[in-house]
């Protein structure tokens, strides 16, 4: 499952990916704080706990450098993947009932360009409910939505 990655979390994760792939072990909280420009290691710790909970990092015990990358991030940079765009995460969509988007200006998703069918800007919503399961869209999935004035049945 993919989770929302806030800009500060992305910066910390990118820092850890580069550091671990270069050195073979994780940086300290103070080292991360210095790189990302945060004064408090406690703030870094909170973000790292969130990255662990979301599955981007692994906790390796109670050690000073006790974190490792999830397997998909080992020996590569996040920017070396397919070209992507950053789309805002606007909240949730109830499968079967339309709702108004509620933007969170700090939340965004990196979406591969190949998943976007038009030049119109879009946004990301998380699905709540199972009414679209026959189409392979399940509760908890994320969908990329294209801005449009009107939607037709089946869009």
C-alpha cells in the first residue's frame, strides 16, 4: 500500500537513502537534522517514526543508527525512477458517492507520468468503501483524478 509522503518526510527519506546507499549504515538524527535544516532531532525522530509506520524504513532495534531502508529503496535514488509529477492529495472518495475534495497543501504524491492521460492538472484521492471492487478498485487504494467541469457515467 502507498501512503502519503509529506514534503518534510520525502526530504528525510531521500537523505537517508543517499546516506545509507553511500555509507552502508544510517545517519544519526543530528546528521539528518543538519542536512534538512531542522533544529530539533526530536522532530526528525517523529518523521522517521512516521516513515517506519508507512513502510519506507525499517527499525533495527534500539541503536543510535538503528534504521535501514525498505528493500525497494536499497541501492538506488528515488529520482532515478520513471519521470513523475507531484500531485496534491485531496483526501478521500467514498466508493459509490461523490464528495468534494479537501486539499491538504502539505500532502502530495509522486505519480509516474505514464499514469496521467492528459495535460490537465490532477489530484489524488484515497478510496473508502468497496462498491468499485468489481473494477479492481479496493478500499484503501489511491486514485489519480483529472480536473473536469463535468463527469459522465463511467468516467
